[in-house]
C-alpha cells in the first residue's frame, strides 16, 4: 500500500514495529470471487456454496460440527491495508473512523461471517453465505449459539 492508495479525506498512521500475538491459519476459504469488489456485502443466504478447506491436522476438531446449521467463520482479510484510522467508504458519503465502520481495512483485519453449514466432506466444510475473496486464510470456526 502506498500514499496514493488513500482516498481524499482518509488518514493513515505508522504501524507498530512488532505484533503482539501469533495466529495459526487453520485452513483456506475457497470462493468464486477473485477481488474484493466482486464479493457480496455480508454474504448472501442464497449465494454459492463455498468450501472451507481445513488443514488435515485439525480434522478431529470438526467432530460434532455437523450437528449445527450455522457456523461463525473467523478469517484474516490478507489483502486489506491496516494503517487507516479515517476512511472514506466508496458506498457511503460519510467520512468515519475505522472502528465506526464494518470496512475490511482495520489494524487487525479479522472478519466474522455467520454462514449456513451445508455439509462436511472429510476436511472440507461446505457453507453458504461467505463474503471474502478466494484464498482467504481461515482463523477459526465456531457453531452459532443456540437460541
């Protein structure tokens, strides 16, 4: 990312010189979208089935997930810049602070989507309702809370 990537009225800051924690990417999300602009906003309930490919070492962690109809997917938006504190969203005529937006541009680009669990095939979790680019790193899966 460069200064030229900043829209009018946006403000970027210098990033810290180190990170505070480590994250294990436990898999990869496969979607039909190659770019952020192609992704649906907040997923689509009737969207395409997407594949979450889990690293085989975590196979046993999937045990019992099939009993749930919805899954929370936590993922790392690896293409997002991390230094903006003020943003000028493309689809909104408002200038706002990063923490007041659902933008993927964040100090820690972690996203969360509630999706429909369609099925599990080995170490591949099939879901509907994803909203990220193909190849997005997976951080975690959690069953949706029961109401």
